[in-house]
């Protein structure tokens, strides 16, 4: 899955923001699981990359941010 998307919201959001996933999206780390959220990762002036995460991966990401 190509995780690089051009959107009009790049300038208003920062890495770590959560966005709804498109129907049928799968987790980047666990392709057998459905993604529940996409997390903005690298962001430049012309593109943004998202990580598609299942519930377990989202919880790990949340835990990492809490430190």
C-alpha cells in the first residue's frame, strides 16, 4: 500500500495526528488485521506519509507518546 498521500490538510497538522482510515485498509505492521487509524508520520511541504495501524499498534504508539 502506498502510504504517501497529498492532502490539503498538510499545513494544518503535525506528525502524530490521527485520521480515519479508508474502508478496507490494513495495518502496515500486521497485514492480516484491519487498520483502525492512520497516523501522520513524515511531513514535507509537498507530501505527507501515514502509518496505517491496527488497534494493537495504535496502543503501542499511544504508549510511546506517553513517556
